[in-house]
């Protein structure tokens, strides 16, 4: 595909005169922006004086919680209200104060970045060094501009904006990764513009969006892995991952809306149409596989996952429907088909505590891996089922109930992956045991002699099918399945069947004290300051009004403060089971862009960034929900 129309002169930034219609549109829609962004941000800024926490002294030990941050208490699962009960607030909780604590943490991290790393990409929070690992365009600034704005940190925002104005993306003579550059840089510029209306941000976004367009010069229209902005030369393997080829449509469609450029809409819609029409009969439920041949635009492997390599590809299907004000029915139908199939084939119960988890699989054989990255799924399900995003004619009441159950059950399990660890921090990846492995471990711990030999693969397969959640749910609804240890759970089923909905026991059964005795093994033991679990807690809080989700987020925040804070920022942890094994010298930009933003939103009033006005991209950058005008429909060919 040759991107030829509406090219921008390589010698100058796009002048503001090209955006007169943008000014009219922004003024016309000012109330939603001003209310959700500017007014609240300025109000918070006036109310509160914030200063960065003092730096800790000494470098040879792990510092304790920062000023004003109490140490985390011994974990107790907060009470969860029954589905039909009122949602009273937890007594004595000042959520505004907790939001201020998160703001203080952001200031500590960002001021550390400004002092030791700016304008490099990221801070090294243990050595106070700096690293350029994402193009050298100050990703920590651009990725967190909207976080600053939402928190009312306008001085920091203006300093960051000054750095953005010095950048010239088109002169960069090295390859930049299309996916990361789009979600972090382009998404960050667009959301910061949406909140602040500073046209230099829109100019920069347009410049970057145009510089990345050559990535789409493939036969299929799927983007290549990397592109060199100065030359338009692309690079990368013939393979691409679903997350890479399917996680840019939000950014490019919103950019098309703001600039009127048909080229932006065309590249996004071409990939969306391809994913909607390609023959996927080979895959269970016609699910989208993880690997694709980029030039040919066809599947390149049998693995199906909603975790690493594919996560945001599934996420953007629903969010395109939301972003365009529920008008892109191809995206709606694709979401209904794929998420329904994934609930059927990809959700399982653990053999001991009956935790509900989502995993990847090939040929319907699950790997039983449970990744932190997949913990965005509860939030995605809640966003679709607990709001008016999917009305009754698009999602039946029975389907909606299953989606809600899955959202809550998965969120409980994601929180359990934090609670289970001595540090209170979430493990990157575990692998759940099958029934036979778990029983053998229990027998060995009890000193029992187990029979020699392993069960046949067919027996293992049947036992695994018996733990597939949709099979269990059907048996439960038929009265043929009883969840173990009903006593003490606070979440009851309300449709059919008896007792607790399988996978929704809350709080979950106690975990074994020793990690080696648990129903899962540790595949990747580190904690990477990731946002996915907190993202889901935030969406569940907003959609259900049950403060248990806020309280779970607060416990995670306290653990981050206790275990990850350094004198200059926050660092990733080597082993969630043992804090003494130290920290990694890394503070990813997504910690500022996503993790702290979601925590702040979780503890703030719902009027800050209302979900009926904004939808967030996979890097937590909020875009305003919009409708295509008749003029845009004609120009872009939208039917």
C-alpha cells in the first residue's frame, strides 16, 4: 500500500491554520472537557499545595514508606457486598486523602525523573541514572502529560510541554517500534491535547502520525514492526503479533477526527476490516490468533492468547466501538464473537481454591499460564457488560450475567496474585497445576505414597475439560456441581444453580504459607510496576459502585510504597516472594502513565474522567468519545 494522499511538508510543522474546524469542534464540546479535565484539575490545584517528598538518605538499604504513607497492615480481604445489596461507603475512609497520597507518589517519581534523567526516556531509580530505550524522545514526559493534567500538576505539565516543543520526530534516523511509539507517544500527545487544548500537542501528534505512516506500506496494510521517520524505511520480521497489528486504530481514528486526514482513517479501517472478514474457521470460536504474517495479512500460528502479544488487540475491538459513539458495528460484532469464544475456551478454574483464571491455548489444550498482563480482561468485560456500551439488543441478559461473573471472578484472582505474596505485590506469571500434579503435591506434603506412573494424556485432557469454566458453569446451573467450601463466601449466585458461582468465592480460600506448596508454580517471579490489575479494579469500581475494589487497590498501593520506593522514584522488584532479593534499576514510563493514573482515578470522584465521555487507550491515555459528522463520513467513505 502506498500512502500518498495528504502528505505533510517535511520542512515544517503543520501550521495551525490547517485546524480551523478543530477550534470550532473543541469550543462546541467544551463543557465535557472543561468539566472533566480543566475545571477539576484547576480546582484540585487550588485546593492542595503539593511539594515533592524529601529524598531518603542512605543508599544501602530499602527505604520505608514515604512521608504520610502508613505501612500496609496485615492483608485482610475487605467485605464484598452481595450483588443486589446497597453499596454503603466504607466507614472512616477519606478517599480524597488517598488520591492525594497517590499524587504525592507521582510527584516523587516524576521529580526524580526530572532531576536525574530528563530529557532521556526513563529514570533508573536505583542508580539515579537515565536510559534511552524508547526512541530518546522523553517518553516518561509524553506518556505522563495527561496524568499531570488530571492531577492538576500544571507546573510539571508546562515544563513537560516545553520539552515536547523541542522534538522533531521527522529527523530521527533510526528505526522506532511502531506499536510502542503509537500507544505511548502518539496516544500521549493526543490525550494531552484533548485535555489541555494546546495546539502544539496536536501539531506534534500530526507530525508523528504522518512519520509513522510508511509502516503500513505492506500488501495487507498490516503495519511493520518498525519504521525510520527520516526515510520511511521499514524493518522487522515477516511475523507480527496481534497486539502490534491491532492496537493503533484508536489513535489513528481520533487523529483523523482532529485533522480531517483521510490517510489516517484509511490505514486504521483497512486493518479493522481485514480482521473482521478473514477466515478463522481453523481456530476455536473463530478467535484471533497471536501470530500473523504481516505482508500477507493471514494467521501465522496456532497459539491463541489474550495475554502478552495479543492483549490490546482484543481490547481495541471493543474500544473502537465506544470511541466512535457506538457506530462501528463491525467492531461490535467482532468483540461479541471473540470475547464470547474466549470465555468459552480460555477460562479455567484452579484445582485447589477454584480460582478463575484466563490462559492461552493451542488446539484447545491450555498452557494454564496466568499472566499479569491478562488482568486487564476483568475491566474490559465490566466495561462492556456493566455499562450501556452493549445494550440488550447486542448482549442478552444471560450473556451479560456471564460477562459480569467472569469480570468479578477474574478480578478476585488477579488480586489474589498480590495477596498471596509476602510482599503484597503481583507476580508477573504463574502456571497453575493440573488436577494430577496438584494431588501429587498434596500427597507428598502429607507424606503419602502415590502410585507410580502418570495418567494418560486422555485422562489429563478430560480432567482439564472438567475445570474449563463454561463446562463447570453449565454443570452448576444444572445442579450437578457444588463448589467446595461455600461457607464464608460473600458473593452469591442470583440466577440458577445452588451456592457460590464457580470461581467467585470471595474472599478466596487461604493460600498455603510456603510458595512451593501452592497450586501454581512461579514462571516469572518479578513485579514490574504493571497497571493491569489496578486498571480492572478502577473499572469495576466505576461500573459497580462497590468500594471493595477501591480497598483492594489501596492495599496494592501501600505495598508499592513499602517495597518499591527508592530515593528518586519507584523500582521493579526481582522476586515477589522475597523482598531481600532487591530491586531492578528500572521505572517504566507506564508506571507514570498507567499505574499511578489508575490509582488516582480509583480514589478520586467519578466526575474526573467520566467513562461515558472518555475511553482510554491501552496506555491509559483518555480520548473523548466522538461521532463522525456527515462531512467526515463523506470524505472518509464511512457508510
